[in-house]
C-alpha cells in the first residue's frame, strides 16, 4: 500500500497538471502560411484547408480548446509568435539550431526532404552547370533560403527570395525562374498535381546538414505548459489513428513521420 500511494499521487499530479494546462488555453492561436498546399492553403470559399490545418483542428478537438487560425507570410511567423500575436506556429517549420535559439518546438509533426522543382528534362539535380547565371526562387525565411544563399549562389546561380510560395510558382511558370527549391512533398502533392504543374518535375532529395527534414509546432521560448499540452495532443493523435488517417488522406502510402 505504501508503494502504491506515491504512484497514485504522481498520476494525479500528472493528469491534473494536464488539465491545468488545458484550462489555461481555451483558445490556441495557430499561425499558418496559406500558400503551401497540401499542408495549408485556401479553399474556394476562403476557408483554410490542408494536412497541417487538419492536424491543428484535430489537436484542438482532442485538447478541448478552440482553434483560431492567423494567416501570415512565412517569414512573419516567428516575429508574430515572439510578440504574442499568436500562440504557436503550425506551418511546416523545420527544427534548426538557429530557430531553437529564439523559439521552442513541440514533438515532431512530420518529416520531409528538400528538392529542386524544375521543367521536365532539365535534370538540375544531376548538374547545376546548365543553370549558372539563371534564377532559382525560394520562400523567404525558410531553411531553403540558407541553402540557396550558401550553396546555390556560390555555384553561380542567382537566388531570389519570395514572401510566399504562390509567387515562386508564378515566376517559375512564366519562366523567370529556372527552378524552385522547396519541400519535396509540397512540390509533389501541392504543385505537380495541379494543371499548372504539368511539364515540371521534382528532383532528388538534397542531402545537406543545412536542410533538416523534421518539422514541428513552434512555441514561444520557455512556454513549457503549451509544449506539454501539444505534445500530449500529438501523441493522442497517433494513438487513436487520427494521424495515420490524415496522412493517408493527403499523402497516400507515404510515411510522413520519422518517429524520432
């Protein structure tokens, strides 16, 4: 009996602690970039749709809180978080050492590599020689920006920053860009499957320490209460099959979760 009591007390503290966290958050304001299908985009009626939108809404339902979505250009998300305009970032934000200096992260949401997107037959992932002097676009504030400026520009390519992915696509389609460097699955599932994506292909995944694949929910530095809450929610989505169902809905048989 003496050994059981401390265990019961610990469990009570754990679960009441979780309830305190949930009580503190009646609403979770998620920052999102709605130009990044199939992770987040706008439907014809203006509503937000996508894998991360569904994950966020499922999290809120599981945690019994209300989701409030706040749209932003990608590079404005961390400033919005640190100024208190949003509570968390759910926008394909990769975990990097630089970002970990200014924000915290939840457990993993998904993992996806980076590739070049270019016209069929260009084979830019085999050799960049044919692209020297030409322009490659990237999303401003993304991990691809670091690779573009440190690697592609030194290889003789012109690198161009864009505030959102839709503008990257517009210039890629018009021919102003020879390629886009971006999330591989986003290119495959969000662009190639559209009419505009006809005639384009995604190159091989780029292996570089500058391009970590794991993404998570960004949280203000030191907000352990929200981190614990979101981690519990994400674990519950895996446990009850919700994550697998949403993964299959958007990505078929592709495994989005590294589990690390």
